[in-house]
C-alpha cells in the first residue's frame, strides 16, 4: 500500500487534490459540474468515463445530499470503486500444469519487465517457473529477460536473435512440460507498425502452444503503459482483436499524473486490471485492489 501511495503521488496531486479543492466551499451549480468534467478531462479519462462519473456523482448528490466536501469525496470514492468491477475469483494459476502465460502489448510498455517480475513473484510463492524469451525482434529484450532470470534463479528459454517467436514459445512449453514446471511465462514482441504481421505472429504463437496444450494459454496479460493515457488504450485494442486477453497489467503508475486512466480500462476494454507496476524493481508489481487504488488517487 505504501509503494502504491508513494508511486501515485503525481496522480493524487493532479486528480485527488484538484477534486478536493473543487468540492470545498463551492456552490452546487452547473459551473461545478463543468469544472469537474474539465479536471477529469485533463486527467485523460476519456469522454465516456467522464460522462459516466459525472452523471453518477450528480445523481448521488441529488439523492443523498452530502453536507461537506468530505462526504462528496466519499460518494465519488464509492462510484469509482464500483467502476472496476474486480472479479470475485482472482485465482492466477490454472489447475492444469504447467500453467502457460503470455505477455502481450506494445513495445516499451513494460512487458519484459513484468514477465521478470511475475517470474520472481511466483517463484517466491513456491512455484517452479520458466521464462520464454519470444520477443525475438528486440535483441535487448532477450538479454533483459535473461537478467531477470538470473536474478530470480529462473531458467530462460531462448534462441538466437531474430529466431521465430513461435519456435521459442514452443520450446518453452516443451521445456516446461519436460521439467515439470508449474508455470511458463512467455514474452512476445509488440511492434505496432505492421498490425497484420503482429496479429499473425501472435496467433501463430498461440497456435503452437495449443498444439501441446489445447486449453492454453491460461492467462494472456495485456500490458498497458499508464503514461500513454487514452492513446495507449486505443493501441491496446489491436491486441484484443488478435488474442483472447484475460487480464490487464497497468505499468508506470509511478511516473505519471495520468494514473486516473485506470478508471477507464474496464469500461473501454471490458477487462479487469489485475496488477499494477509502480517502478522498475522486482517488488514494484502489486496485485490490483480497487479500494487501495482509489484511496491512492483521491488522497
Ligand atoms: P517491453 O518493450 O514492453 O518489453 O518493455 P520493457 O519491459 O523493456 O520496459 C520498458 C521500460 O519501462 C524499461 O526501462 C523498464 O524498466 C520500464 N518500466 C517497466 N515497468 C515500469 C513501471 O512500472 N514503472 C516504471 N517507472 N518503469 C517501468
């Protein structure tokens, strides 16, 4: 919680601080609602989410008649928490072994870093983990993943730079089966400049995994960089078309005043945020909790 609170200070100043100032000593008139929309707009929440939040708060104020600014903040907090609609059964590992996870997302969002953090996290919980460096397009990604593997004592399956991504994915699954691992985490490339190639490559990765394990991948994590705001959400749509994404990891919440973007994700992408990244270190991957998040942004 402290890491989240610390990491989200810029968003808290931008969003929570301004909202608090707005509700203190203001008349409930149209100006206030316009200013509220303006603040949410500047936090890059997207028109649909802004309209929803404003309408919901207006209705709550009308029916529940809060007397103080703090009461309004409480109402807003409730409305925001409901927006996340977090799944009630957040189990991560499929009973089938090995569980196979795929990391997808635009390059630079933090896929490789998150794969490394996941490996360390699951290893710490006592699971046998293996990593697959199938982001073969970016040579540095393979090295980066290797470093994460060394640091957390997790084996990394790799091939020469430029190798076929699907071949690395296949090798990883085979190695995971042969060595009785609990979990295989496979990194992938996210070059957006050629959307058709990207989709075909990802679909091929999924196909070769399913040759060994028809039910897999058990989790497909779509990694989104919070600093990219609405633009990042638009880019993320490409991945939803290509593969069956199961959950979102929202990274770089520590580097941005745009952390409010989390509020838009469920409505816009139809998927829950399951983890957030608040830094580059291994301990900076946190399970997402709507209450803590809303407290961290509203203060
Ligand atoms: P990929 O291309 O999607 O695999 O992205 P990388 O994993 O290489 O990450 C790109 C950069 O973002 C690296 O410098 C990471 O250290 C950094 N990064 C990843 N996640 C976070 C995060 O949660 N917070 C911060 N501040 N940086 C992050």
